């Protein structure tokens, strides 16, 4: 199956919440506007993030969402794990290849080794970047593209 767009939505939402953290709770509609996405989809993603303790919510009038931990303590890997299904990033053959063919006999196990290594590399890389770092990078790019702001 691979990585869905849920990870990108989750990282975007977490970074948005980090950006406006000092301004109090943020509605899922505001997050959805930033994503130019459907608020229902955003609420589903935020719900998954809440389930992993990354965000918290206050319901009712004046309610909204906020980070449950400091942005420095939330990694992209945390977001990935919270919203992805746990299926292999790079799945191998849907059914076993031919055992009578030399390539078929060995390809499944070789691919499993390679794909597992790729999965570990992805997870390690995502673990090195925090939501705070993503926000710093957003702010840095904004200064370059809109220096008058």
C-alpha cells in the first residue's frame, strides 16, 4: 500500500497547530483551510493524532485543537505512526513466486530484506525531524518569499 497522504496531512496539521499555539485552540475548519481540504477529513486525522497523544481537543463552542506535547517532542515519525495503517511501505509479491524458477525461488526473500531496510531508513529519517523544526523551516521560507512580512 505504501504511505498515504494521511502522513502529509498530519504533519501539516501539527505544524499549523504549532504555529498558532500561542493563540489558543484552533478549529478543524481553520486547519482544513490551510490544507485546502475537507474539515471532515481533517477531523479524522486529528482524531488519529489525539489517539496517539499528539494533540488534544476541547469540544463545544469555543473549542478546538492544540498540541498535547511541545512541538520539539513530536517527530515526523510520530505523525507517520499515528495515521498510517501499519502495512508495509513496499509490499512484496501478492502470492508466492514460482519455486521452479531460480529467480522466483529467491526474489521474495531478497525483496523482503531490501524493503525492510528501506522501511528502517524511512523511519530513522522521520525520527530525526520534529514539528518544531518543520515550523522553523516554514518560517524561514516565508521570510525569503515574503521579506516584507
